[in-house]
């Protein structure tokens, strides 16, 4: 099941902190869609070290959506942005 976390209006480092906190609360088989105004390059290293996979997609003028799931699990369905 998808969980949406819109952090597009927050200033760094709060988006990164909120995303990492939300990952701690995902149930098995769930994934997180984080909505950001710019691509979160610093986040990717954290995700890799913590054992998560991700897919980043452009969400029009709004910014980016990053789909995040445990690397050991199946990826979420293709995004419908």
C-alpha cells in the first residue's frame, strides 16, 4: 500500500528527516511516495545504506516524486503521476 508524504513546502533538512522517519513506520509490502520540489540527491546515499530501493520521477511543475521501498521486497507498481 502506498503512503504519500508531501514535503515539497519544507526547507532542508526537514524533508530528509521526515522521509527517514516515515520509513521506520512502513509495514511489510508498503512503500512511500515522497513529494519534493527538487531532486533529493543527499537522500539517495541514506536510502542505499539503510537497505531501501527507490525510483525518482518528475512530477510536472510540482517537482519530484520518489517512490521508496525495502530493497529486499518487490517494487511498487509503476507510478501514475
